[in-house]
C-alpha cells in the first residue's frame, strides 16, 4: 500500500481585536482546552457549516414547495 499525502494550501489571516474581546475569546478557548486561534477557527468553520446547511434546507423546501418554518 502506498501512503498518500495531501497538500493543503494555507494562507495567513491577521486580526486586530480589542483587548476585552480578546480576553473573552481566551476564556472561551481555555474552557475547551484550545488556543485562541483554534477556537476562532472552529467558530468560523461551524458558522460556515451552519450557513451552508441552512441554505441547503431552504433550497430543498423551495424545490419541494414546502413552507418556510423560520
């Protein structure tokens, strides 16, 4: 069996955040045993998934003519 490698291209995002928000993010991250960077990234990924899922549900409802329950 030949091992496969995947090459993921990455980019850097730098943010300037007020210190109070940064501290709150740090508290949320610490509760989950995460770094602030990992916590913020997980929130962005989750929000992106939630938005894509919501859009898919809405499109399915329109396709089948079901009422929107929002």
